C-alpha cells in the first residue's frame, strides 16, 4: 500500500500530526474561514477524512474584522494525560511592521470535543507548540516577532513553561534557537528521542524557498544545534518538481516504530506560472533516523515524493464524499465554511425552507465583517461546481449567485441582480487585484423562478454557464484565468486557497433572502 500525495488536497496548510493509540490526527490552518481549524483523521496514513472543526463558537474565536490571510494560523495538536490540547493563533493585523496576534490553547477529553473555552497564552509571535515532557512539565515554543528597525523580524524560537493548574505561562522566556542561515525560522515542533530533544522548524518562508530543518539539544531549553547536512526536506532548486513549497514539517511515530513527516506542499498550474489556486496542501513522507541521530527522507535526498510506502497497517478507507449536497441535513456538512462569522440562524438557515439553504443578504464581497457566503475548498485543477437558486431582487444593490473566491480582491461571481434596463438578469463579475469588472454580456431572466448556475474549471481556465431547467446550458462571459485565485498571484503574500460557493448581498440593508436548492462539486480526471 502506498501513500499518494498530497493526502489533504486543496487549501490545508501547516499540518500538525499526532497519533493516539491507533488513530492519527492532523490539524490544519483555516485563517479567516469559519469554523476555525480543521482536524482530519486516519487509521493507516493513506486514507483521511475531515473529522471536526474545534473552534466553532464565538467565545473561542472571533474573526470579525480580521484581514484576509489573517485569523487562525498554524494550529498544533498534542495529547497528554487523557486530554487533547490545541494551540492556535488569531492574527488580527498582519500587514506592515507589526503583527497583532493573540495565542490560546483549548482542551478536550475527546478529539471530537467538547472543546473548552480558550486559555490565553501570549502575543509575542505565532506558530505555537505545547511540548509535554516526560517529567510532567509542559513547555510552550513559538517563533518571536521583532518589529524593530535593523532587526531580524523572525527573531528565533522562544520557550516558556506552561503551568496547567494555573492556566498561564510562568518562569523566564528563553531563546531555543535563532535558526539557520536559511532564515524565516518558524513552525516549531518538539520531540524527545534517545536522550535528545529535537526541534523541527520551518525555514526559508512559506513560498518557493520553504524547507524543514531539524535541530537538537540535550536539554529542553537548548541551545539547539542544527543538522550540519542542512534541511531534511525542501523543493528548492527543483522548479519542475510536482510538489513545490515543501516545508513546515511535523513528525509522527507509528505503532511499529516507523516515522513519517507531514508537510506543506503546493501543486502549480500546468501553464508554467508557478501559481496554484489550490493553495498549500499537505503531503506525508517516510523518514528514517541515522546512526548518529539525525533525520533523513527514506527516499533519500531532500525532495518530497508523490508516492511513499505506507506503514504496515490494515487499510482503513472511508466512504467517499457525496458529490451533491441537497441541504436536507439539519446543519451544514463539514466541508462547508463561512467567512469570519459562524453560520447563525439570523442569516443562514436550513430550517426555514426544508431542502434548501436560505441565505439572507448582508454585506458585500469586500467586507471583513458580515458576509453571507458559504463555500468549500476547491481540491482539483479540473472540476465542476453547480447550484440552483431562487432569488427575486428589486434593485441593483441586491445580488445572489455562484462564486469562486480567493479574497476580497480576487474572485469570480456569476450573480443574479436587477437593474432599470433588463430587470432581473445574470451578469458575470470579476475582481482582479481589486479591479472590478462586469462582463458586457448580460442575460435577461425575468420570469424565471429558478436559475441553474455552473462553473467548469479546467487547469488554468474557468468558464461559467447558466440554465433555466438544468439541462440546456448557455455560456456567459469569456474564459477567465484561474491563476487569479492563487495565493501568490501578482506577487501578493497570502496564505489560503480558492473556494467555490454561494452568496447573497443586500446593500440596501433589507436582508433579502435567496434559496439554494443544492450544490454539487464534481472532480474530473
């Protein structure tokens, strides 16, 4: 049996992996998308399923007003004494010299919860990891941010003792390492083996120069010395490799004593642009320990592999995800996300009209506060998304439809609206680096009770279609470039991935609703 990478496809970065008895879990970043943090589950490291979103209450995290690619960064999972621990950062400001961020830990008796109210930790930097030492003490590691002029912004990895009985940090803050010459040292993960404390860090930045570097010390508080052979994992120097941006590793030991590393990767579009609208994904590599106590990829070298030997465990597949959601359940499925706010009955309901998702129009697609948008990750370069909507706008300020969304500056939106000339009509809208454009082609749909909408993504292009009956489809607008939905498009520094979903806006403030009958997501070979 082989592990096929990436194991978590589509926007799923910063994986923190661990094992509790026979179960494997990975937590990934969710940034401005709600609920916060996504935990996947496996029994064999080959097959994975999304299991739980632990930060699903406003008393745990409030993302209103956080910038795009802010919010929940680099969660870390750990387990000790019958409790699961989840550390996470809420980044409320990320541009410029300062980083305003707040770090917390929540606990639960089961991976599926209930998860506690958060305990505040610190605000000195991001990427927190709680290490449970064999002597019973607990240590919090995180990167430290230094905003001062002529200083290294990534000012090393620091640690401080965590006092669980008092729910606070205590004792001196110590520097574990300043990192290596690769720079941008972050993402600490700590392990104890054969009398060594091992510190696995991300370096080089989360883009093309990304890497995973191992350091070690005889004491938990360092200083930690780096592997003289350089990073364990990187795709630097191999621009044609199918898995780019490899780095930010996390280790797990199997029941039989084998070791594996989960890590960030990115699959670029086939057009040679280096862009990936799928965002940063998660892959798994097998690793081995050398005789002198360092870590190497089992496949040799530093490049990640698409196919990796799986551990000797019974195969444990999960049922496939249904392609179509008919909105007949009492709540949204785990693949659905909302922007910055929880899915509350005041603006999103599956009960008002059973078998339909009703959204009440609120703020625009540029809002960082109260959007009425529900979306799921795009996980393949070739896929179709489709929905059917009932919506009766009365003015141009009321809109509803199908959206492919990266952030408020880059999105594609096939929307129903109303104007003085055509009345109720369809228009394809795009935002490219914040430049708003409406397609010259508009379709009058006055008298249509229902309107079917579809987007077909084929590598670097996407086309939109509409239909009155769901069978006779008409194209609308020209082909658009999917690279617009990538994190490094136009050299912007962002960290999420492309989403497909449905949304409603009512800029009159009258909360006009739209009803969505279903949503389908179909991948193509």
